C-alpha cells in the first residue's frame, strides 16, 4: 500500500508594508502626531494578522522610527520599521541685529534693516524674519520677528527696540531790530 502525505512548508515570513497616515509636514519632517499602518502579503501560506496602526507623537528625533509586524498562517513573523524625522518643538528667537550702527547718540535717522536669529535643537533653523524700518519717529521704536525651523514650526515673536528720528528739527527765525 502506498500512502501519500502532503506536507505544507512555509519558512518565509510575509512581505510587510508600512504606510504612514499622512505625508510629512515640511521638508520631510513630521511636526505633529501620525500613525503608521502595517499590511502584509504571503504567497505560500497566506496572511494571518498584522498589528494595528501604531502612533508616533514624540520625542523629537531626526532618526525616529515605528516598528510593526505581520504573521503568516505558518507562524512566520516579519518586522517592518518605518523611519521618520520628527520635530514638534518650535525654535527660539535668540536675538536680532541691525544692519548698521545708530547714526548719532544712539538714534537712527534713516531706514535700517533688522535681522532676527534663532536656534532649534532638532531640525535646525530654516529662516528668520528680516524687516526694514523707516518710521514713524519714536524714542521707543520696535520691530518684531520670528524664526521657522526646517520641520515647519514657528517660534514666538522676539522684539528689537531702538530710537528712530527721521524728522529734522524745526527752525524758526526772528528778526532783530536795532533802534
């Protein structure tokens, strides 16, 4: 008598795909929470299950990741890591500088440009405000500015104060008479 035995063999784990719930916010960086869904295919034994979507909401990290897995019907498991860059912390304005020194006695008497500077610990500074001032006259003139990081976060405003007087003095003349 001949007996036929069918052996089903699957030693290969499923192929796993990680799919983020949305695209990065700015320049390849995420700046608020996202989830990553995991799905798989297995040509030999078929799919059993995959972990549910996993969330990431920090900490800030240029090399963050979310790892999930899927299992086929033969019990093989494959892990898949989704790499991401995450920065949810706004940069800070560290200062500002005028394009030139005051004209006289600490006062500016014609237009100036003020450039703000900042710092960001994770994604780095993308840009900071640069603004011009040409009036009105004020002993307490001020301009404000902010910085934006590469991940798209914007800092709180910083201020740069100075004295500005573009208006010349009023000149009066009086006639004198000699008797």
